[in-house]
C-alpha cells in the first residue's frame, strides 16, 4: 500500500532512515507480538511509542510481518 492510502485509512506514520512504520490503533488487537519482538522499537510507555530506527530495518520488517491484525504496516525507503 502507498503512504497516502495508509494515512487516508487512519494509520499514523513513524519515520525511520530506512523504513517508515505505520500503525492503526483501532485495528490493533493487543497481541503484543510487536513489543515482544523488540521493546526498543515498540514501547507503549514511551512517546512516541514507535521508534523505527532503534533496530535494523530487516528485523523491524520481520516483526511487522508477525502482526496478526494488520495494525502495523511498513514502507521501505
Ligand atoms: S503486533 Fe499488531 S496487533 Fe499485536 S499489539 Fe502489535 S500492533 Fe497490535
């Protein structure tokens, strides 16, 4: 999906150097797979709760693939 489509659907963008992460709060089913995958990138106690550059983008990509709800998306740069 393109960035504009994601933003139009209500996703919020969290930019990184190599990858942009998009998150939709209402779609999230709170499985915690993202946080378990990396609490450096995904930390609900922090604002912003997503910091894309805190891990290698390949790892971030793999974590996002495990999101069961589709609440997380990414676009590689
Ligand atoms: S992995 Fe996806 S559904 Fe699960 S908590 Fe993270 S964003 Fe929400």
